[in-house]
């Protein structure tokens, strides 16, 4: 919308400044829509592509007047375009290894993300010492995951025995999942519920699957897997998921036709959609 309505001298999506304004405004809108909960990583990755992300300070938005109140628009614009927004985006800190891809799987079941996040935050406030330990360990685990992916992507000697090549990556994913389950147990929130644990364990044992987690705030509605980027692996995964049954009947599980992307927002040529005009 900004690209469409504003002249290039005010907004250009191809510039660093343009992407910063787009990201900040989208974060403000998204945070308001979700009741000011959530990390906002989905917004960051949509704008910048795969990255390491540090959340902005919640006080930036809590200090704004209510929408439609006097001064709101002026202060929002100043915040979005100004220097005080403190999100940290690190693009160079993560690379995807050649021969590895991300697969998203949809689970025919729902989760209420804002409510889950609020319960986790309430636990974190009540049990600060307990929560901080898990938080710090999970932070280290996330950084280790990014570092190992980047090492595999840049290490020229990493094309050795495939069976042992991803051992460190599998171990990191396993450790992070254990911390996520601990967080879920302590907070009383089904971040990685037993149904998802069984599904992830099942997928992780399949040939070509390196490991996986529940994405975002967790819950029942999706899993994400790192797999070898081979057509045979994807087809076998689809076959195995079609046959998968859980004792608690979580619903059908299917592979979604999306994958990781290092590029974020981009301007596309309208000619790509010419067939839509003909169809409708």
C-alpha cells in the first residue's frame, strides 16, 4: 500500500530506509491486532527474509496514544520513521546450507496464539528466575542452530558422509525441543504438546529428515522440518504423513508447498498475474 500510494521520494521499497519504515509500521499494526503480544518475527522475516531477529522494546508501542486519539498519527509516524525503534536484524548471521530445505506441514487442528503467549508471559513474570534460565538456554540454542546452519553452508569440507554430516544439527534441534517442552510444562501452555512430540519424533526418524520443531508460539496447528533437498525425500515424507495416525486423532497432516527464503519483501511484475485477469 505504501509503495502504491506514496511517491518514490517518500517511500521506496528497494531502499534500506523503505524496508525499515515498512517493517516498523507493519510491526505496530500487527502488535495492535494481536493485543500487543508475540515476538513479531513473522513480520521481520516477511520483510527481510531469513534472519536473526531481536524483538523491539514493548514500551515503544505502549507509550503511544490510543489509535484515533489526538496526536496518535503524528507520534506513530515519528516512531516508525525515527531512530528510536530498536529492533535488531542480522542477515549475515544465518545461511541455509546447500542441499537442505525447510518444509512446513499443516496439521488439521487449531491453536489460539495470543492466549497462549499471554499465559507464557504471565508465568515468566510470576516465576522470573525459573523462566529466565530456560529463556537463556533456549536463546543459546537458537544461536547455536543458526551458527551450525551457517557453518554447513560455508564449510567446503561439509560434503562428507551424509549420515554424520547433520549430527550436530540434530542434537541442537533435540536440545531446543527439550527446552520448549520444559517451558510448556512449567507455564501450563501446550507449546509442544504430546501429539506434536509424537509427530515430530515420527518425522525425525524418516530417511532424509534432519529434525523439526513447532513454529511460532507452538501449539497444534503446524510443524516445520529441516530435510535433505531431494525430490525423493519430499515424496516419501508426503507418503508417510498420509499414512500417519495419532492415538489422540490430531487430524490430517499435509506438506505445504512453501520453503525457506533468504529474500523478504519484493516488487513483482504484474505480468506474472496476467492469467488471473483472463480467468476472472
